[in-house]
């Protein structure tokens, strides 16, 4: 099972605006759903899950005069609905609609079986040098778990340490001001490192200034936060000169009862890999509607450690170049629990799968 790591440079200044929400409730009379939302001043994004089918969807949109206007997209990036809702008094109300129907929405903010999160967003556009008039945009957003009376403090801090370790920060406490101070220290160090890079590469910058344009963005947020399971998504984009930028997304899953990371090894039996690999190959064939998968290198397909637990199944994620060309993008494969259940170990942490 293949593992990989991303490294990306972050330089940012502090800007606290984003909010994270977990909602549970219904569409119409009886369609039960849960929803995780990251709301920023210029964007709203999130995930939702239908309890009856387990099907996951992505949400993307923005707020206009207090109204959240969101597109609902499936994992094939097809639009499946439109949300127009308002948030007030811990309630999200409004409508969901598609071409065939329009239904009322009634959701309530809830963290009974999940974690509460605080948000720290840092971003900065600046010039590392005046010589070329180049601007460098860098942004970092990583919500971190905050105290929840229903969760153990030590366990919550363990999960927080794991999330923030991606930017070399070890939390001294769950205090928001302390974490912001640690962010600032990392910012100062990285800014100094980047200015050193510009100085050392001056000759190259003189010849091709565009190679010294750096754009680096990292965005993290919960995409599943209930039933004592946390799935945390961390996405990065970096442009360091060249034809195009690079991007990637990776997921980390936690058992919030004990703070332990949920891995493939903790979910599946030792002999499950060949069976899982066959499932993924068949799903990719269905997704790209071909038996020979011209766009995908069958020899490169593997069972990724990069997966996201959801209500109705597991989403396996491949980053660009892992199983095909850059033009293929980042394929995701949703496998329902009904297909995975025979291969789970006894006493696995996804307790609602019987």
C-alpha cells in the first residue's frame, strides 16, 4: 500500500475570518443528512452525506446578503442540486432544489459525537525582492480542534498535534492565542528562508523572473465529523514557475474516542489488499467507461492510504500523476460499506457498519 508525503512552503500573516460548522437534519420530510461546512468571506465549501444511501456530495458557493448559495456536486463533479439557505441561531434553513423538485431544508448545528473546531487563516501577498516587481501569494488555513466538554482534553490535543504537525507546529495547549503565536514563529522562519532563496537564485531570477513567482496555498478542514470519527482533508496548491502549478489532497482519519489515527491496517484484514485492489480497478473502469482505461495506467493502480471515511462508505483518493497523466486530475473512488464489510477486521472503529 503506497504512502507519500507533500512538502510546501507557507508564508502568511494572520487573518481570522473563517468559520467551521457541522449540521445534522433533513431535506423535505424524511431525507436525513449531515453536512460539514467551511465558510470563508469569499467562499463556502463543504461535504454532505445522505443517511439513506450513504452517498457523499461536495458543496461549493458563497454568501450573498446573508443567503448561502451553494452548488451540490457528486464525485464525478456533476451538479446534482442547488442550496439556498440562511444561518441563524444555530439553525440552517431554506431550500434545496434540482430540475425536478424543491424541498425545504431544516438543519441544526451539532457536535454531540464530533469535535468543535477553531479556525486560523493566514495569508499574505508580498514582494520578497523589489528587483523584479514580483508578487508572491501565500495562504494557510488549518482549523484545529478546540475543547469540547463531551471529549477528553488529552485526546483532543493529540488530534490537534497531528493536524498541525503538517506545518511543523506542536501545540503547547489548545489555547487559541498560543497556537496563533506558534503560527507566527513558523511564518517568520519561512519568510526568512524564502528571502534567502531569492538571494541565492538571483542569477536565475535575472534570466527568467517568472521562475521566482511563488504561489503556495494550503487549506485544511473537517469533511466528516460525527459518530466519534473525524476525517480531515488537507489540500495544497503550489506554483513555483513552470508550465503549471502542482496540487494535491490527502486525508487523515481519527477515532475521536481514543485519538488514534485510523489506517488501512486498522480497518482491513491482512489479506484484504488484493480484494480491495480489484474493487478499485472495477470502480475506475466504471468511472471512465472503458475496459482498457487508456487514461489510467492499470499497472500503477494501488490501494491508497489516502482515504476518507464517510457515512456510507470510504472515498479513496489519488493525486495527479499517481495513476495517470496530469490531465486525468485527481480521481476519487467511492466504495460503499456493503462491498467493504467482508474485509473489515473485528472491532473496527466504524461502529455503525454492522
